C-alpha cells in the first residue's frame, strides 16, 4: 500500500494518491491532472476512484477532467448533488481498492455533504483518515461557507460539525494518521498548524475543537468566533465544482496565445481585460504597463487573485517572466480563472522596445523612511492583516488590509504623498498597483516592509489586543 500527500503550498492544499495492488485512488485532486496520471503510470496502476471530500470553495478540483481521462468513478458523500455522473456514497459505505478498503464517513458541518474517508490497510487495520475540511491540524473547517445554499446559520452548521467530530472521528484509534485538505495559510480555517500530517491522538491533545469535555455551546462559540468574511470567489468555485468546467487543455490553448505589443494593447482595449503582471515585485516597480495589476507568482498568487479580482469570468491578459506563461495560466485555473486571452510575447521588455507608454512605482528604503518619518505630515498605511498590524506597527500608521483595499480608497490623501508597506514588500506592491489603477498615484512603496522597518530606529508600538 502506498499513500502520498501531494501538497501545493500556494493554495495550502493537500491532494492524495493511494495505491494498492495495481489500483489507485485520488482524493481532492487539483485542476491539472497530469501528475496523478504519471504516478499511476509509474506504478503500473489503474485509477479506480476519485474521492471528493466536499464541494471545494477555495480551488477548482480536477475531478471532472480526471474522470474523463481515466474512466474512474467520482465519489461524493451523502447530500451531494453534482450535475455530472457520480457515486453518492452512503455513510459507512465501503470501496475496495486493491488489498485495502476506503470507507466513507459522513461528517457534515463544514458543508452538508462533507465526508471523511477512512483507509483500512491490507490487515484490516484502520490506517488513516482523509478529513477534507472537516478536521484540520489545530483547527476545524469554518461552518459559514455553506449557510446560504443550505439555508442554515453558521451556528446550525457548527452544531452539526460538533456531532460529526464526536461520533465519526474522535472514537477512532489514536494512532490513525490525519491527512487534512489544507494547512496554514488557507482561508478555510482560522488557525491551522504549519504541519500537514499528524496522528489523531495528538490532535485530541492539542486541537481546541477536540477537547473531550467541550460542550456543544462552547464549541459553537469558539468555532464561529473571529471568522472573517470568505473571499468573494468562493461561491463561484463551488459552482464550478458542482456543475463542471472547461477542460484544462482548452483553457491552456486559449491562454497560451502570444500577442505582440500592438495586439496586446488592442485586445486589452477591446475586451476590457485585466492586465495581470505576475513578475517579481522588484521588476514591476521599475516598469509596468499602465493600470496593470501586480500579483507575483512568487507569493500566494492564486489566493490573492481570487480575493482581489474575484470575478472568475473576467478576461485576463498576462505579463509574465519568460517561460512562465503556462504555469501562470494553470495557477489561475486552479481557482477558476479560466478566461486568460493571451500573454505579452517577449514580456515587458518587448513593451518597452515598442516604445509603449509605461509606469513605475516610487519606492524608498526603510532607512529613507526613517529620515522623514519625524515629519508630522508623513502618513503611513500598513496593508497587512489586522492581526499582523496589532502585533506591532509604526506609531500612527493606519491599517488598510490588502484584502479589503477597495473599502479604504477614501482614506488615502488626495494630494500629499503617502507611504505604503506590508510585511516584506509583496503585498504593498499589489496594493500600489491597485491604487494606481484607480487613479491614485501619490503613493510611495516602502521596500522590504516591516521586516526592514524593524531594523531601523523608526518608533513602533508593541503588541496590542483587538477591540472586538
């Protein structure tokens, strides 16, 4: 028996490959299915099942394409209602895989169809659970994502999740391995551990939601406390996962269209496409197409695209580093952004060579900021999360988190220069690109963010408590 976790850091997502005696199963695959096909080929195995723990909100699964490629059965738990052919498992239904067995344990609460899959090995011993978004390491799935479609409150779903954990998962053996669908960084939970594999016994000891003496009321309060609004693209990804989507090859064929600077400019004007620049922030600062949006491949690319562009149907034109065109298109498609219309052939250097208009972002170092920060007129905007801001920030800085930047547009001064920073320089350049696309040009980016600022003598606050 072979179990492999296939972890994608950008999405903080874990897919799984299980093989036994020439038969394989994939759990929660990503959109591009070639890695799973290659693993099965290397093992001389046939992919028999594609297990989905629930209708994912934060990424588009590869289940439809993988089933088409292999003839494998797509399996969901009870209450699922996909538009395509699938096996809707009953609670405790068993699925033989080589010399092993996979058992569906219905664990609603994160969503009503959420299902945990229990792997029983060749000796008939319970070996692992693939817990989806029901149980994370250090946390459990947020119970607010399905409330609109299910016509239930988040408290109702939290109560259901309480029962699922205590009747289906906690009675299992302590030595069972827990393989969750996400780790730290995912928006599907509040405070997940950086580790991606653990034992159930250890989770019973350290996971606040699995306390043995926890009452239902305590669970509901703790699980629902502090939930931030989910990203706006989540419902659109759920719709694609339930109803199907274009084949990834079709998406790639459309997106890999090379465009000369003239063709690129003409198509941008005619289509109203967002020009998305995915280079490193240091390159974008020095020169970029006016009104283009920066979200670099080197950071949490897909989640930021989802949070800031939001509409998966909006057409996109790409400016990429040379050789990164296909990777960019695939990573966009993972979160449902399939409408890439092409890319700038030759990248930004070709744009400059064609003597097209371009823009820059004014930037200074943290040491430069130190020299002028004593001026009472200097305004600093910190685009980190509120929790990061509260852990320590520049005195008198204002917090305008990147994920809600459109809500803060009126806070920026109209005439005087102001300064923008984040933790390390990635998010502040995203923020600067968005502000400039809105016609706000009197900004200055602080290179290196709070990491560089801490090395100066700029006065900062200590950690403070959130007033909620």
